[in-house]
C-alpha cells in the first residue's frame, strides 16, 4: 500500500509543476480519536490543535493542488478500569490535496496525507509513559474537506482525515487515526484563487 501511495503522490506533484503558486498559513482545532475493531478500549474524542503552512497552485480555473506542512496534535481519551486515560500523539503531516473551486470561494478538497510521528505518550493515574516505540512512525490517511476563502485571502475549512494504516506496532490491536479539523487559513497572494 505504501508503494502505491508514493506513486500517487509523485503523479500528483508532476501535474502541477508549472502552476501559479500562492503561499499561506493555517491553524485550528482538531477533534481526534482512534478507531479499533480489535481493541476493548472505547476511545473518545480528544480536543487538540494543528498549525502550519500551505502552497496553493492552480491547475486550471476550477482545479487546484494544495500541499501543506502541518504540526498536528492528535490522540484520544479512554477509560481503563473506570479511570480516565489519554493518548497524546504529535505528527508532522503532509496533506496533498486536490481542490475543486466553485461559487465564488467555495472549495471541495480531497487527497492523501502522510504523517511522521514525532512524539507519543500515554497518561494514566498521573503517570506519563512514552509509547512512541509501540507505534509506527508513518501514518497514511485520506483527507476529505470543504472550505471557503474570501477575496482578502482569509478562509475557513472543515476536514475529516481517516487513517488508512495501522499505527500500532503491537498486534493486535489494529488502531487507526481519525481526525475532524476546523480551522482558519490566510493566503498571502492571489487571494480568492
């Protein structure tokens, strides 16, 4: 699966090399959890944040390609024997999104995302444990979203990222990331494109 993911990313990048490029910044709230069919844990949403930069490139009048580089705090809350616990994950994410633009500023977007795990810990009964060695360093996911950008370059977007790969090094369980993200962005040039 990783080989096909890399091939798809290279093909997407090659189609936009000559495109007009605008840069921007973005950030917002994450509502993250973990999905598992094998695990007995019932994961709940953990509010967190993300921030980073973007490059917006037009392929045509209605289509654009937008790679981003983001820090994303992720994880989940759950109960162990009636006690609250939290898993905190930190990723450097690279979404590669294709966008369809319509109706003066609206955007639909979708594309692959690769995430590099840079920190992971579990908090239970006041004790924090590093769990990075129990997790895969690479997380592949798919992003779906909608956004709106004004003529000034200020915009808002809502996304859902669904994990494609098992982040657990321990078998079982199979655990995948799930993220709902709501944020603001600002494009510095070519606003409203």
